């Protein structure tokens, strides 16, 4: 396994999905690669939290 370069679906930035992150995904049983960079993932989580508070 090696690091992969992915493109964020929200901002279009290229980000690296490390071997360690890939192994973590496999351990958790996740089958899809991430579609958002870490910054957009964090922003998306925050938007969901704010929405759920209403």
C-alpha cells in the first residue's frame, strides 16, 4: 500500500490519503475513499452540528 493523492469534491484541492489513514479505514470496515480534504471534512462536520442544534 502507498499514499494516494485525492481531489476534494468541495474545494478541488489535492490532498494525500496516507497509508496510516487507509489502514485505519480498513480496520473500521470503511470501503470508500474519503471525498473531502481534512479541512472540508471538519467544516462539513461543523455545519452538521450547527444544523442539528436548531
